[in-house]
C-alpha cells in the first residue's frame, strides 16, 4: 500500500474550553471531530495539535512529519508565536499542504502566505448557506452534487480581501443575500493551500458529513507531489553553465 498521508489537525481549542455550550457540540474539540472522521480513512495517518501545547504542538519534528496541516483559529490569532508561524510558513513553501478553515482567514500564517489583509464581512444570524460547486472537475469537489447546504451558519460575505485564487471550487450564497468565495486554492512555493469557509464554533458544522468529506478531499489534494528537483525554488543558483551553447 502507498505511504499514508500524514495529517496534523490543529485547533486553537479556546472556545471549547471556555464555553459549556460549545463543549456540548464538540466534547473532543473541533479538532477531535475533524480528526475522528479523517481517522476513518485508510489512506490517512492523523494526529492533532492545539495552541496551548508547548510550541503550539507544532514542533520542528511534528511539522517534519506532517504532509498536510489543517488550521482552525479565531480568538487566539495574536497569541500564536511568530517563530511557529515562520516555521509553518517555511514548511508550506517546502511542500506541506495547508487547509485553512473558517475564521482562520485572519490567522497570522494565512495572512503571511496571502500577503493581503484577508478581511471580510460577517453576520451571526443563524442563516442558511448554500455552497455551489463551481468546478465539478476539481478533486476537492469529488463526490458532491451541484451544491450542498448548511441550515444554520455564520455569514461571511464579499469582499474577501485575498489574492485571486488559482482555483475556485465553491461559492456560497446566504439567506440574507450575501455571497462569498468559500473554497479557494493557491500554491505558494511547493505547497498547496486551500481555504474552506464553513466552521463557526456555535454550530455543529464539523459533524456535517459533506463538510468532512470536503476536508478529506482537500487533504488528499494538498499532499505534496514529491517534486524536490525544481532548481532554484529555495535558493538562487547561478546558471553559469548553459544547456545549449550561446552564440556570441
Ligand atoms: Zn465564526
């Protein structure tokens, strides 16, 4: 059997520890809900890490053993150490996949990788969201119909201050009239990045089987393709030996 994809599910794990009503939805934390679904997949090897752990659970060793990292943050963005952000950033450039979920749009690591502010509009009114698949050929949309719905969500609306996605997989429509690019792909260096919108902590979004399937698809999509031979991606080697003779 091919080598398993090593996934680290990261969560700040703050809301779940501080609020009883959120703990009721996610007794094992949002990371626990996501990880338990991923662990059922025979091709994945899954661990979790949380912000309160030393080095936020993202040591050099853990990151070296991670093919794809998923990231959920909200209340604790400012508390994430810059040294850890820089370490994750370097790993992404070197090929680690990164799946940024929901309020992770404001995470230091996401903003650093995007180079923009990553702001958006939001509203907490428990409204319906319909996520339209706008690229059914995309591996992240595997197994989905033309759309799927979440009955009660926090709204995120455009304009989402991100660089233009390399690939767009989902656009959300909300009951209150807003729309949002809710499934966006980029590459940075050798690494692939997917931003996926669903996931507000007061709704059972990470118990929804379609949402979990999308995250699983994204993990498989974001896995490094193994190409370490691309000359010049990490350094600037001098190409003083041309491949063909250059006529003077
Ligand atoms: Zn939220």
